[in-house]
C-alpha cells in the first residue's frame, strides 16, 4: 500500500454541518459513517494517512448552473460573506478539529515531523487549512490566533470575492483570467503568511491573483486541488503558463478528483473513468515534472469518480497508476513525499 497525504478535503465542513443537525462530529469521524468520503475507518482502509483539512465557510446563495445544450455553463459568483458570522463558523470548525485531536481520533499536525509521527502511529495526520479568508478580516488580527490553533495553510479566496482578492467562477469553458487579483490587504496577507510560515494556496484565485502572489511570496507556488486547463477548460484549472511558473518555483499541483475538473466536457458526473484522472496526472508530470505533482482529492467537497468512491478507494487510483507504468519511487512522490517537501519549505523546516 502507498500511504497518501492528500492536499485538500472538506471533512470539517461535513462534520460541522452534521453537528448543526445534532450529530456528534467526533463519533462520526472516529467510529465511521456511511455518508461523505472520509472517516478514520475508511481512511485507514484506503491508506489515506492525512491531509489538509479545510475550514470553509459555505455560501448559502450559491446555486450551480446546469449546462446548456452545448455543455456550457457559468455559475453566478456567490456574494461576499460578512466577517463576523464567518469568524464564528471558522471558530466552530477549528474547535471540532481540536476536539478530534484531544479525543485521539486524529492528530492535529503543525510540522512535517508531526505528520510523519502520526503516520508511523497509524493516526490520521490532519493539517488545518483555510479555504477563503473571510474569517480573518482585513486587519489580520485573527491570523495569528488561527496559527496558534494549528492553521498552517490558507487560500486567500474561494470562488467568490473578498477583501483579499478575487476568485474564479465555476464555469465551462472559461479561462481563469476572469477578474482582478490581490487587493492591498491581499498582498499584506501573503507577506504575513511568509513571515509566519503558512502555506499559500492558489487553487481558487484568478489568474491575475496567481501572478500577484507569485511576485510577492517567498514560497514555492502551490495549487492544492486543481487540474490542467488544456485538458478540461474550466475556470478553476491551471493554464500551461501557470503550470510553467509552478515548475520554475519547484512548487506543486494537487490533482483534484472532482469530475467537472477532469472530464473533457466539464460535467459533474460520477460515471467518470480513472483514465481521466490519469490523463491529468500524465499531462502534469510531462509538463512540470514528477516532483511537482501530488494528490488533492477534494473529498467531501465534490462529485468524484465512482471507481474511487470515497477514502477507502484511494488505492484503486494508485493501482491504476501502477498499471500504466508508474514505479514505486514515483508513486511515493505522488502519494505523499511531494506534499511533505512543499510543507517543509513553506513552514521553514528546511531552514532549521
């Protein structure tokens, strides 16, 4: 089994949502469930040893558009969120993460050494990520508080606009150059993340925002859950020029299992073969090199191929990659070591 460290999941959103309905989020993760994609049991079964676990504030007004007769769609952007309710929700999700750690259901990791230790102990290695920084606010007063709670990765925006910058819509076909980039507050957020050692994720930002981060950050460029625009031209995927910049920085792209970002027709359809995932992996490996490609499943946040199903099916993708010629050394890089290298750099462990 190739143990996997995955670049993106929304399990905290699922646990928080179910907690609002009266369920126990700790029991749901620790004891297992039949809903969603990740819990401790299914993670162990599929060799999912850990990942970046997103604090994401849902947009209540977002309604995904249906494709027209030609397969085209543009989902209207969700409205910006109010900071105070966003902070309250983010705090509740962070509290669930801390309670899971205290219960021994997973281990909240702040260093790569922590991640490797959790893997060795067969405990899910969770790293707190923030997907869209509405909860932090322009004055950044909450940034160090979340850092102290374990936040080690963030995306300045989700696919909506906020005080830090502009997100791309869910649209097909469309390029990611859809709106401006970082605001002045966004540039300062990047500088403070560099200072603290918080990974900056480019997965949902506009192309202009991508280049704004690239000229400001001292970190490798990372898109935690994005694919190749040349194969699937949704606005969320990366152009060849963006991919080349990631390669030049020795950064990373985490392959997203979301079928709308894998299929040539851009449709959200679980009847999507693993060969579509492999096509994107092959394209990225050819374009930016084996050291810059990893996994970013989007478990609990997207429609994924039926052949994977949930976290228990992770090894089906690994097996399919073996069948098309990937050796164990390369699979180890794709499955976990590329992520651990990037995190060590962003967290400044490589300079210790």
